[in-house]
C-alpha cells in the first residue's frame, strides 16, 4: 500500500505539475503552459520556476506541462472558455492554426521592446515566423530540433560495418541485418506521426524533383504525386513490407522507435537531436553517435526546415488585459542562462545566439553537427507549407492514417501520394483566395 501511495503521489506531481511555489499575498500569479512535457523538461523548468519565485516578490510563476498529443485539445478548450495561461509554448506546426482563430497576441514592436532578451534571438528564425504569418510575429523562438540519424557504433564495430551515408547503403544494411526470428533489425521505422523522417526520405530520394525543397512546382502545383515521389514512397514502405524492421513499426511513435534503438532491437534511428540524452543514458555515450540524415547518390540530403518551438502570449478577450507579467516571464525564459540550460539538457539547438559562446555548446559534438547542416552546400531544407492553417492537421492526423494503410497494403503508394498532393493543392487554393480578398 505504501508503494502504491508513493507511485500515485509521483504520478500526480508529474501530471499536474502544480505551482512550483505557493502563491504569496500580494503576488500576481503568472502561468506557463508547456506544450510537450517530459521528465527532463519538467524537472528543468520546475527548478527554474522555483528559482524565479525566490528571486523576486512581485510574481508567483507557475509551470504546467502537457503531453504533446493532449496539448492542442487542452489549449483549444482554454481558448473557448477564456481560461488561457499567461504564456504558452507552441510547436512550430501549431502556430498558424492558433493564429487563424485569433487566439494569440500580436507581438508588436512596442511589446518586443520590453522583452530585452528578444534582441539575442536569431533574426533569421523570427523572420521566417513573420513570413508565414503575413509579416506579423506571434511567437518568439527559443529552441529547435534538428533532424539527425543515430547509429549504434558498438553494433557497427562488432559487424565490421561503416555507418550508412546514403539511402542505397542504408537499404543494403536493412536487408542484411533483418532477423525477424530473433527480433533484431538494422533499422526502426515510425508509423505514427511519421512526417519528418518520411519527408526527409522522400525529398532526398527524389532530389526534391529539382525544386530545392519546395512542395510546389513552377505552376504552383504540389509535387508529391509525381512518379518519382510515388517510387520513393514505395521503396520506403517496402522496408516494412519486406520485414526489414519490426512488425510493431506500423504503430511505432516516438517512444517506441527510441525504445527499439535503445534496447538494441534496431541499430539505426532517424529522429532529431532532442532524443540524444535518452540514448546516452540507455546505451552509454561511447556506444552510439548522431550523424547527418541519409544522402542520395548526388550527395544531397534533405530535412524539414528549421521549425523552432516558440513562446507566445494568448490573447485575452478583455481589451484592457494586463500582459506585463507575461512579458516578464517570457523575457526570463529567453535568457541565455535559461534557454542554454534547457538546450544543454535536452539536446536542442538554442535560438538565443549568445548560447553559442557557452563552453558546453562549443564542446558539444551534437551541437556542432547541427550547426554544420547550415553551412553544408549538400543540405537542403524542406520548405513545409506551414502558412496553410490546416497543414498541421494533415501531417499529424491524415499522414499517420494513410501511411499506416499503405504499410498494411490497404492503399497503394500512388493513391497515398495523390491524396496528399490534392489535399495540399486544395489548402493552397483556399489560402490564395483568402489572401486575394
């Protein structure tokens, strides 16, 4: 019973993440909702908030986190009931959806002048955010995840193999080391929310069809239904159909692909820099490494363009609402110390440029790998059309269902890619029509 009670208590603390300090008389409560909580992030921010509350007596800062899969519904409910937090973190793909419903505050130049640490944020990232929102800024970037590949170096040494650098080399190793009888494979595959790793494969295989990472051709039509993309998807799906990865892959999400890699079921994983700490804890830092994603025979490799997480301020229905506490909290969260500490703990790339001068950053192989993407002429950013309000729903919901149906033989690669291209063309036509009005 004591053990059960302690487990329940721990779960309540993790899921609720109640105030890091009791509100004191005379203090104003200022809250942050974090969109994608995990044990490391939650522990880090709870400590940060505890220190912030000790350092001043004007505010009580509260931190609450949500599982990524639950966040959008929770925030949508808060918008509907006007019970939103003071500050919210958002994934890049959520920004357009929430701005379309007018639930985020426009960050005017006057407001930004009060956020001193905004001046330290990478200008290129804020410019991209303005571009997808018609020149308006609705969030300040604080960190992004770079798509990378992880290889089990102990496995490679044992087998006398080199880490694959091209898709062709990778497929050969997938076939060679697939051992369904013993439940071990060279690779793992993600069937749930597969878009980033899948898009990297498709655009690399096709060399972007000559459009340099864009989803649209010179006539403004989505290129995903082109024959080369259909072929690329067939080859990718055959990794599962040929039993070169586990049968569970069709239902694998983030936790499952990482578990397969960390347990030795698979020796190769495509994810992003944020899972680096987990792999180090599971395998030991000397038994794996992060490398660039696979290249094609031309040496080019593609990955989704920089998609930073942002801090935004929800827009109150009260025109006289006081946002001063939100501004103070946002400024603290964007500081070199807080942003750098988070990125060091999680393996994320900081958006505060001052962090690049920190010793941990300069001595991190992972950070140097991520930085190297941006200076490599063979790297192409996939220019995902995040300006389309429904794009987030397509990649998080429809792409999962359709990709799973493809893996299970319920639809063909041509049917899958044609559906996505037609959907994107519809979204784009609606967007252009709205812009013309």
